[in-house]
C-alpha cells in the first residue's frame, strides 16, 4: 500500500512540475471543466492519472538525484576497467532504488501535503499540484549551485528571484541538472585517482620486468577488483553518494 502511495506521489510530482513551469498540459483544462461537479468523473480521473504518469521518466531524470547516482556508478565501472560489468540494467536499477531511498523524505512530504488531500477531496488538482511542487523545489534549490541558477536566469533575461516562490521551474530544472553533473564528475574524479595509481604502478612494474608486450589491464584489473572487494567498495561508494545528498 505504501508503494502505491509513493508511486502516486511521483506521478503528481511530474504533473506539478509542468504546472509550475507555466506549460500545463491540456488535461488540466478538462479538470477545471469537470470541477463544477462535486466529484470528478471516474473516466476523467483515469485520463488525468495516465497523463501524470507520462511525466514520471522526465521527473525522475530532471528533478531527483538519479543523474548524480547513475553517472557516478558508470564512472566507477570504467575506473575499475570493466566495460560491461555490472550491466547497464543493474546500474540503472541500483541507481533507481538509491534515488527512491534518498528522496524518501521529499516524496513523503509531497504525499502528505498534496496527494492525500487531493485523493480525499480536500483540495482541487491545481492546488494539489502547487503544494506538491514546493518540497521538490526546496530540495532542488538546496542541491543547485547559485552560479548555475544565475546562468539560466541570465540566459533567459529574467529578473533575479527574491524568494523561493519566485524561482521558476523552467530555470531551476536545467540549473539543477548542471549542478548534479558537476557534483557527479567531482565524485568520479576522486574515485578514479586510486585506480589510476594502480594502473601506473602495474605499467611501471611490467616495464621494469621487460614485459612490455603484456597489456597492463591484464594485471591491473584483477588487482583493482581485489582492492575494491577488500575495502568494501560498494559500501563506501553508496555511503559517500548518499552523504552528498541533503
């Protein structure tokens, strides 16, 4: 049951972002027309729900820490020297569940403030969308660098916001993604350093032994795998990733 509530929260999250960006989809107009009755027709509710679900992939990539996590995990795989292991599907699923874990407080607040009041008929859909986007906007602003947000506002020739309510999602989303990519590359650089050191040591040792025809990766990859297992690397990477999300 809790999983269904979380799923509904994510659906409203994407729909609320589109509303706040100033480009509401056409089903909202239908919702306003149907709001004249005490309860919206069941068919219209289903239609609006399916429309909201279409925003989930975009909301997952653009408005959560999914980009940071999946980029870091991909860079970790390349740093070890494994091009296809773990497979992409494993990395994406792991990144998805780590994202849901890290976003749990935001989604819980979204569910309590927007989804449940709307399902209970206490607020209309437009008001629920406005409520639902607030906790998400607060999270994104905390993770966004001021320089990146200022860049998007400057490129849009818009006035600088004076408060959180003045920040447009149209400016915040690309700024948030730029900040996430920057943070992911910083973490990836730190991850690469110890593995790069192993590559240099192995290459120097093979050169000194006169084994120049032996590819360094033949020796370095097993050593990097052994080191990663011995230090419990997955635990360290996960702890470090989730520790950067606040």
